[in-house]
C-alpha cells in the first residue's frame, strides 16, 4: 500500500479518533523513526517507517482477519444497546471491524471478523454460492424423505425455492442430530427449511464457511487470527 497520513495511521490502529490523534501528535507524544513528529499530515510508509505512541511501537495492519466462535446470546452486530455483540469479545483498539454476515442470537459457531469489505462481499454475495455447513439438533425424526426434499429445494416463503442443500443424518430419533450444507444465506434459512418439512431446530451451530472449519480448540467466545493458509483459501472466493 502507499503512504498515508500519520493521523490516519494512528486512528486506523485504534489509538483514537482522527481529532484525538491529531491532539496526541501536536502534544509531542508520537515519534516517527525515533524523532518527535508534530504534523498530523506527515506521510508515513506503513512498511518502512517506525511509528511510536507514548514510546510504544504501533505496527500498521491494513486488514485484520479473525475466526470467532460465536456463543449463544450475543448478536452479530457492531453495536447493540441491549445485548453483547460479537465485537465485545475481540480485544482490539480497531474501530472498523465487523462480522462477515450474521448468525442468529441463539446460534453458535463459526463467524469471521474483519475490516476487509471486499472479502466480506465475496463471501456473502448470492452469486458466489459460498458453502456453509451447520450442525443441528432437530425435534422429531429426520428421514431419507427429508434428505430428498432438501436436495430438491424447499419453499420457505420467499419468491424462489431454496437451492439444493445436502442433509446428512447423524442420528434419527425423537431428537435427531444432523449436519446440513447450504450455499445461500437467507434470513433464518436453516430453521425455515426445517419448518417447511414440519420440524423444529432446537440447537444450531455453524461448523464451516468457505471451506474453513471452526477450530475445535476455540471455546464459545474465543477467537484467533486466521492463518495464512486459511486466508488464502477464503480469498479464492474473491
């Protein structure tokens, strides 16, 4: 990337708002390559220059990418006046992160957190048909007839039937256990698909998206940065 203003550099890294970091700079709390810099307009090379705030080195990352194990009860939003949001779990000073898509408040599982709008658009675009796999517990017996219905597409009350989905039955009983893979992201889609065949989802967890599986070592509410290999796989969607 090219050179950027010093105040933008610091604001992007969560040191403060643009107006706040301008004051910090003018007060002499910021150094560039070891020298105090009091001009917010000073152009910085994110790769070549060393920027420090209060003697702490501030490295610049244009984009950040996290894998988050969303717990039940939090909302897939950047802010909410009532409920805890997914961003409340991410320990960062950045102000530009957001969840890629959404999971219902009571749904658990894989969610990507980033500030890369292009990648988010690619993963969420209906034209890309990015696959998402869910684990669920269903009230009632799920059978081969339901599998076929999912393959054929279901009327869930929208203008068009759902695209074919792959339903895998792990156990069929009064409470059935399944996984289902879909290539769309309609509102409450998995729940509505089961409602369309007379069943109720009582627990739902996203296991994977875009070929990236939820890290089994991440407990609900935990997160980690995406690996280079994971990010490269996701970027193939762009």
